[in-house]
């Protein structure tokens, strides 16, 4: 009976319209998909708006695939596009971006799936903001505001920390609690400001300028929790970024979560992934530093003890040498040498004195024998005229002349009463 019914169904002509189908005269599934395809192909190209929720770029793929979701309801469709269309948008085309795209509906009969073929894509909403941020990022990078060489180092142990955060915000507690847990005496100067909306940029800049002008502030932390692109937009504001770049105090960016990356992260001297991470970066860990100090002390003590032991060994080796065990032996050797030299010097001096004394005696005897006084002592005298001239010849003192006689002891005056000339032979000898 069943076979008869099926045969009857098979032999019936297919209904022309979907409304004409019955349980006895249904459409084959292929008929439905073919008709849907025909209907979809009749649809006009149209513009639709949505948010990109799934996009995994593949360098080797010839087609770009992404999922477009309605911004209000949980409705989504798969969209395909040529990779060149997507690349034109640069970094602005990413998950979370809102786009307006001109699409053509496509129906695949084999899978019974409906998707959209994008022919043109434009960034809208937050996506447009992302494009603007990307353009600003490229400009600031070209100017060198992201360069590593201009970034200022964070002090190892800041005396006072400037904190710019929202009023009663969790980010504030994350920084304060974690910082004081690591370093209990951490000192903060807090400025509570608006961290989103129109007031955010001027209030953050004012707090930044005030803290930067203070000499007791060693580092400034700008902290905020995560949020949407619109919420974090002030931290990509050009005026704020240039103000941060112009500060003389190191600035730490602690905005959002690891995935959030406002341009402040690139301009700041240090980028912390979260406010909690910022607290770990700006102050050292007390327990860790204590352990490091103790390790250093132990290392130095060990090095000193090792050096002392080595020097003690050197001293012991020196002390065991014979010269140090009996130092008098060295002195005795030198003393004997000095005694010998002294004895030699004494003998030499004595010999020299004896020789010089003997020579002096001889010279004294010679001088005594040759001196006029010696001649006088032997009975001779010297005769002088009143003029003082010595009489050498009888002709010098004729008869009647007064003469002075110089004797060995005393003098006398006499008058010549007569003279006797010397024989010619004596005159010749004289």
C-alpha cells in the first residue's frame, strides 16, 4: 500500500508554487534550494551595517571570510570578500569594528546556506575611530614619539608616586593595594579625574602637568580599567599624547587589559598591561629585595672568609720560613760583616795616622833645621843696618857703622871698629 502511494506521488506533476505543495505532492529538497537560489539572485545589491565578530586573516587565502553581526540583536551572517578590499582598510578592519558594506546575497544549494558577498566596505562607528587612531599612530610614530631612545627609565625605588585615576575606581585600588603589598612604605600622590567622556582629556592633562611640575614625584602612573573603543578613546587623544611625551617625569601607562592598546601605551615611557601590572613595575618587592640583600651579604661574607683564609695560608707559609723562624741569624751575619769592616777601617785609620805622624815629624825636623831660629840657636847671629838691610859683606858696614845684632835670645847694637875683607878664594866661592 505504501509503495502504491509512493508511486502515485512520484507520478504526480510537481507543484508550481510552494503554496501548492501538499503531503502527497511535496517538493524535493533540491527544488526548494533551487527556488531559494533563484529568489536570492533576484535580490538587489544592498548596503548593510554590522559589527565584525570573527575575522582571522590568512595570508595564503584567496578569499577573506568574516562574520557580520547585527549591532543590537544576536543575528549574524558570513561575509566573503576579495582580500584587496580588506587590506585597503588597514588596521581599522578588525574584530569589534563596525562597518557598512555593499553586498550581494548568495545562496549555496549544496549546503543550503546563505551568505553575503562584499563588494565594498567602509568603516563606521567605532571602526571609523579605529581608522583615525591608526592614522594618528602612524603620524606620531613618524615623528619619533614612540622611539625607544626617548623613553625615560623608571626609578628602581621612587620616593613618591603620582597616580592619575578615576574616582573610587577599581584601577586605583589595584595600584595602591598591590604596590603597598610589595613595598609597604610606598608613598602616593593621587589625582582623581574623569577617565572617559569629554572631561577626561583636560582633567588628565591638568593632573599630569601638576604632578610633573613637582620635584618630589619620581614617576607618574595613568591608570584605568578596560572598556570599549569609545571608552578608551581619550587615551588616544593627540593633545594628551603630546603632553605625556613632553613630561620630564617618567610616565607609566596602565590602561585597560592586555588586549587594550590605546596610543598612550606607545608614547608612555613604560606600558603596563594592567593597573595591577603597573603596581608590580613601579616598586620592588620587599621580600624579594630582602632575599637579594641577604644573598649578597652571604656572598660577600663567603668571599671575605675565602680571602682571609687564603691570606692566612700565605702568612703561615711566610712564618714557617727559616728567616722568620730565626730572624737573628740574618742580623748576626750582617753584624759580623759590619764588625769586620769596622775593624778594617780602624786599622786603616791607625796606619794612616801613624804614617802621617811620622811624615809630620820628619817635616818638622826639616823645618826646624832650616829655620833662621835654628841657625840662631846654634850660636849664629844676624847683623842688620839701621835701615833694616841684612849685612852680607864687610863692605856693607864700614868702620864706624852702627849695626844691630839679632841673637837666638834678644838683640844688641854695636859699632864697627874694624873690618877684614874675605880672601879672594872665599869671595869666588861666595
